[in-house]
C-alpha cells in the first residue's frame, strides 16, 4: 500500500513538473488553484470500490487521483514555479549569493518535518475530519500566497540572459539525471520493502527511509558544503556490499543491526545520487527542465518497484539493483571527471574501488539470490510468502512465513499431521473458546487464512468460512498444507478484504449467523486497523448469532492491542476476557494472547487462566485510529 501511494505521488509530481516547465501564464496557475477546491470535498469512503481479491494497485491509484490528485498536482508544481519566479524577480547573475536551488532544499525540509511530525503529533490526537478541515484552511492560505507571488512575478522584468547558452544540457546529461533520480527512488522504495516486510511490518518504520531520502535532498541542494564526493562515494560502495550481504543472510542477523545497515546504505547511496545530481545541474535558466527530469526518474523508479518488480521477481531483487545502479552511476561520474587519474591517484582510488566493489556485490546478489532456503516462494502486491521445511522434537514440519512473521506450520508425519499447532493449539484461547460452544453443528468465521490451521478444530457438520485478502495465501494453503482438505468440517474460502466482504453479505441480506467469529490478522506489526474500529464491530455483531463469540488474536511483538479490544467490548456492551498462554513445544504451540468478547456470560470458560482486561479502553473509529497509543515502549 505504501509503495503504491508513493508511486502515485511520484507520478503526480512528474505531471506537476511538466506543467511547471511549460507554464507561461501566471493567471492560469491562479485559476487552477482556485478550481482545485472543488476536489477537496470528495470523501474517499464514498468512492471506495468493494473490490475482490487480487492486486489493488490500480484501485488505489484511481482513488487517490479522484481525491487528492488535483490539489497535489498543483502543490507539486509549486517548487519549480517559485524558483522560476525567484529568478524573474532577483536574477541570479545580479545576486550571486542567492541561489534558487536552496528553495528546493527548503521545500524538501518542509516535507521532512511534516513526515516526522504527522504520526506522533497529528494522527494520535486529531480526528481525520478535523485534519481535513485544518488542511483545507491551510490550502486556502497557500492558494492566496501563491496567487500573490504569481502576480507579482508576472509584473517583474524579464530575466537577464546570462552567458550560459553553451550550458544547454546534452541528451547524455539529461539521461544521467534521469538514471540518478530513478536509482534514488528505487533505493527508497526497495529499502522500504526490505525493512517493512523482512524485518518488521511496522508503519513507523515506513517513515524512516522516506525521511532519510528527503534529508539527502535537503543537504545536497542547500549547500555544496554538505556533499563530500570522495567520502560518500566510498561509504555508498562499502555499505552497498554490506547491505547485500546482510540481505542474503537476513534471518540469521538481529533486527537492530540489520535495520541500521539498511538505513545507512540508503542514506549514503542517496547522498551519492543527489550529490551527483547537484554537481551536474545546469544553470538556473534550465531549472524546470532539470526538475522535470528528476521527477521523471523518480516516477520510473516507483513504477519499477511498485508495479514491475512484484510481477518479475520472486525476491526483493530490486534492492541490490537500485544500490548497484547508484554505485555504477557514481563510478561513471568519477571516471568521466577524472579520466585515468581515477585509478592512479590515491585520493580517488579508494572511492572508485569502493564503488566498483558495490557494483560487483550487487550484481552477484541479483544473480545468486535464492529464496533464503525456502521450498517455494510467491511474491505479489502483499509481499513475499515463503514455505520452508524444518524439524523440531516432534519431527519434520512445513512452515509459512511472510518475512519474519510466522503464519503457521504443519507436521508432516501422522498422527501429528492433524495437530492444530502454532497459535491455535489445545492450550490456546481459540481452542478453549471453541470447545465451550454449544454442542451440535457450528458455524465459524475466520478472518485470515494462513496455513488453515484452525480448520483442524472443525467437527463433522461444522462450517468454517475463511476470509483471506491475499490470493497467494489461498493457493499455498491448498497446495502445501492439508489442514483445509483434511478437516472434518465443511470449508469455505471467501477471497477479498474481510470487512468489505462481510459488509457485502449483509447488504445482500445474507448474515453469517456464526457461532464464533475469529480475527487472526494482527500477529504482524502492520495490523489492518479497519478491522478493529467501532463501525466494523457493528458488522461483526450483525453476523453473530445471539450469544455468539468474537475472538481476537492479539499476539504482537510491538503493539499492545488490549485497550482496543476492550474498546470494542464496551462499544458493543459485551463482556471481555483474555487468555495469555505459554509455549508448549511438546504440542507445537507458540505463546499466544487471545481476547474473548461476548454478550453471553456462559461463553467464557471457567478458570483456565482467563482474566479480565485491565487497561483503559481505546475506541478506534473509521475517523480516528492511531498505533502510537498502543505501541509497546
């Protein structure tokens, strides 16, 4: 989702820079700014499509285009336009101490501050509707200031023609800018994938790569004093080699060192890309052409990572490709500037050698990348799923993982093959709650399929319906695991987003009439927050029988979802209790945390470790939800 959104903003940024490059009439910009207010009234929820399973990239791009597209298009054109107007009012030739390029650094610094402040200072305290109102007023102020600037720029004298006609960028130079920008964008998105899906699927970590990426623009465009070519070339080449080695052995390396290497490699490689962009930039006369090329490169990198790579690669091969491309371009730049001295001069030999090492390491990593010991791996919009074969004291087993997130395993030898394992063993809250249901045929709904382990608890006459958004998970569960086909219950699998599909069933007059509704979608750190809001809880209530139970699996490494679970219980007016079970290697069970919510007091198992929820309730809604309040600090 994050990559698709970044692709959208990079693409619209390109459109805005094209507009800025060709704009010759300031009034046209003022008129378009005023007209963009009409698009601020479109609510995304009203346009959201009840799409089925599969790749939602196109729907995401269309939704963004219909809502924030026009305002962002005009915002994106502001930086190059203001810099052009700056050259009109204060020709650089007349005031050499003031450069329009610093305005680009200032623009990116504003983005940097907004990005860092939003998840900590805005989202946790202000509802979406209020945020929208505040942003609309600020956008109105921006329109007014921009209109005044455009009109005053139009009344200024024409720019003084400097003696720089010979500086017209050549086609090769433009291609160099394009390649540098594409490499930086690829590194940004690929590092985000590597971190968020191979280390921790935590939205707070999405901010780190983009923040560092923006910071490299701030440092390089603000002043020449920040970019030291020899230093950053050497560090980029060295950390490219280290990052590729770490990526190949990701599961054997602790999280924090791995995260540090990835972020350092991104920073140094992007400093190299942005620094070489600045060193090769044209005179301000060709400013908009330069920015247009940079934006085009950014969009190309976004298309490559968000759309092409998931369909071409089975691993995150775009990561070493992006790093290797940056090193190769940096190496080409050094050789072009220094010629033979690049190899003979000691001062240049070290950075050039480091860049060559980075190119060779990245190329080797792409050529030999496997599946980190997996039997099979599948990649799509949702990331990479790997099936691996291991063994423990109970014998050989087959496991499904998404990065470091475990989605269940199955023993391969009878009778253990039929054991419910991982988070769903006999000591888990799920097993105890299901066992407490009244006798007779049961209807059970499960949000999140995984390996299909919960199907092992099905009895003859039961119906177990799984809702799964990732089509590759469905294929893997049916092909590489046998929980679904070996279950004694009737198994149904509904593809697509669970909330949308459950709401559609209610709209068709087809409530599930479930005895139990189990939410098993929160074990990773990037939880589907829309499944835990008060509005979604009302959907669950309408699908449950009177006295039915709602079970939440809230085992999580970095988030404590107990307050949210209690908030759902209080919103529904039901009782709630939790069970924290320990690992049991003899039965193949992990430690787990389950919350049982029901209006029926007899649904709660007596004893067995069930305890009331103690933390204060936190009610999430579609208008307000924040992970900051539930982060384990």
